[in-house]
C-alpha cells in the first residue's frame, strides 16, 4: 500500500497517520513549482509520482482517491488522475461488495439511482467518506510509523514538465473572492399543526407561481413539432466511431451543452436549464462583439458627423442624413449577423421526436445526436467527445454538476488539457471570457474563476440554478400541496421545515415525526 499527497512539509503528518494505519510507503510531493496548482496540475503531478513507483517495479491494481476535498469540493482530481493514468474509473463508491483476484464489485449512488458495478483491474475508484469508520491505529502501528521514512519527491525527482505544474500549469485562475451576501428571509409559522399546514399550503403555491417563466409551454401537446423546428443541419445523427465534419465546423463561436440521458429517451432537467443559460450567454457574446466591432463604430462615427452637420446647417436635408448611414449598411448587416450557436451533445442517441423538439425549443440551435454506448460508465464516451471537440472547436462546454457530470467533465477536461470550474452558481461573459462563480472554502466564500489561455472553457453548473425556456418546473415532480386532511406527504424535497423546541410546538413535532416515519425518513437536527 502506497500513500501519496502533494503539499508542504506539514502534510507529512497525515502521511504518518496513514503509515500507522498499515500503509507500507508514504510519498510527499513538495516543491515550490507545485504551488498554486488547480485540479489539472495537481492530477498531473500525482500521476507522475504513481508512474515513478511503477518504474521501480511496483505495479498497482487499485488507485483510491477521496470523492472530493473538504475545502475545494470539486470532485475533479480522481477522474482527471484516471485520465492521466489511462485507467477506467468509478466515482462516488460507497460500498465494496466483493473483491477477488480477477475483479472488484462496488456499489455507488448516481443521481438517485443505486448502481452495482463489476470491473477488472487496474482501476481507479473515488471513495465516499461514509464508506466506513476508520479504526484507531494500534500502539505498535504508531511506533512503527515513526520509524518509517516519508519519501520526499520534488519536480526534479519526478522529471516534471514545469509548464504543467503549479500555478504555471493551471488553466483556471481565480480573479475575485468575496463573502456572499446573506439575506435572512425567515418566516415563522405559528399555530396548531392544522394551521401550519394551511400556511405551508399558501407558501407552496406562492413558490410554484414564481417558478414558471418563459414560453409557458409545460407539456408535449404545446411543444412546437419537430417538423416545424427542424431546419437543415439542426439535428445531426452521428455514430460514435464515424464522426463527420459538417458546415457547423465553420462557425466561429459555439457554446455546447453536454446532455445527460437519465433513462432511455429522457433528458435530465439540468440539460434544459443549461441550454437556456447558454442561449443567454450567446446573446451577451453577440452584444459584446457588436460593441467592439469596427463596422458599427464607423457607422456611429459617421452618424455623429452627420448630426453635427445637420445642427449647423438648417437647410441640411433629412435624406442626406439618412444616406450617410446607407454607405455602411452592408457592413452593419455583416456585424449584426449571429455568429454564436448553441449546440446540444447527446452522448447516447435519443430517438423520440418530442424530446428533440423540446431540446430545440429550449435553446439549442443544433443537436449532435450520437449513437453511443449507454452502458459505458467509465470514460463516458470521452473518446468521441474529444474527436468532436477537435473537429468543431467549441469555445464553451457546459454540463450539469450531477454525479454523471462530475464524472465525465473532469475526464474530458484532462484529455483536452483545459480548465474546468465545478459546481458553478453563476456564469457571465466579460471581455470574451466565461466568468464562472462558485462557492469556495466550504461555501463560506464565492470565487470567480476564468480560463483565459485554454479552450474550450468548461464549467459544471448546479441543477436548479437556472430556469428553462419552456417555463417548466425545475424539479422532475411537482411537490404536493399540503392539505390539513391528508396525513401522507409526497415529493416533499424542495423545502426545509424548521421546528423550534418548546412545549407548544410538540404537536407540530409529532406530526412531522409521523410523516417522516411513514416515508422511511429521519428528522434532522442542527449542530
């Protein structure tokens, strides 16, 4: 068992603890050149250390990583390390069912679905912290650990490319850190359990009324037909191993959304949300380019000159004023022509026309409908995605920060050697760059990140942040409005009910306890 960590000399303490728990060797990767590394640069350094021990004759069967760090919360190191090592990976493992010399069987929770997966070696797993409770080291283990040497390796020992290490090798850069403004909007619900239920009923209706925007299309009957939406090139069917170049490859700006298929012919709701946001970003991109365009500036300059002439010469005719603009008309039309297109990439082909029509109505200008392998849980079709990116050169790629998105996006970013910002809560276009804002340091701060020198710019976005253009509910099921006469509550997943302690709240607490018990759930307490 080998244990690796990258950090300053103080990080040796955790390595010493690992040795006391039974590890055979411990390696500290420490060098000034490693400082300031983002996830891509960190994964690169770690993979060099693992490969170095391989050259010494220590071949590995399993590489284990934590699911995510408690400060960064990106969940990117594991998949990116797997890509560097050219290994299959399984993320978010919460139980190891069986291990033998041929394979390992693990269990994981993926987007509300429990999966049991068998895989052969070598393999990388990212492990959920709740998989077990670490035992305390024995006294003999502690004494043995302090007699073992922690091996220190620097950039020279690893023969690292310094351009890929630390801050220098990090595609992403933090440009702003701020404390989020906290707005307390707490409303106390007082009264009996029945009275509180009535108040919750009113609040639920208010929340649902505010959550519908856009076109107001909420069912397939109101969706535009695929025939009406479909123009030449909008839905392009591709085969995973036979990608063809189309006229779309000539577009200067493409914003892509990686669509997640949750079951056969069904797309995850976050995909529609991201299409709406990508459409919004594309408009801002057009406006920014228009403001910086030479043709428009010339037109405005000539207009100002014509206005000055008109103000000085009362006999100046209006048609002369209009003709001064006419000369720049062709240039203006060229500048105003939309150049940014939003594309939806479906890794596993969707055959249902209603679903494709919904995606087009949600903001997609074109869809790559790829015939892939829906059971490919390891590299999530990164091979064809890499080839697709090289053909079409998108500027921005967005994906949902779901379990699937957290697995595929880091792996794809590592393969493309570009930056990825995880769990974004806000996206904007400034100076032709995607500004990505996400919680940092356990959610106590907000960090704004850019990827200025690498393309494509990639980000994963938390579900529920944006609304889709069809005005549908973000959640897959509408929460049931509570009725005082009904004991059973279903789909109660978008609300937090806080029950304050006290004698007069016992009736409410009993009601909540009974309903939680009926649903097989527990009541939670604050720290």
